[in-house]
C-alpha cells in the first residue's frame, strides 16, 4: 500500500468521500469485521485503504433527491 492517499482515489469522487468511506470501513474492522484482504499493516485505516484500492469496498453516494 502506498502512503499517497491520491493513489487510492475512488473514480469521480472527492478526497473527502475517500476519507469517509475509509473511516467507516476502519470502524467496522475495529468492531470485529473480518478484513477482506491481506495487508502488510495491522492498522484498521490502512487495511481499509487497501480494501478500497483493491475494489473490495462498495459504497453508495446519496443523491440530492434523497435529502429532505
């Protein structure tokens, strides 16, 4: 895994979205979820970024019409 966060970028998404997806997945790992990839690190955030980089994490970006 690279230390450069730009290399993990999700297509057509902001860096903020990447950080939010990684943080949520890292929290799931801390809470006991099994990592979906082998990682050189034992840190949940780095494991989450590895999973995102490999395309193993799915997310839904809400549309403007879903806001009230």
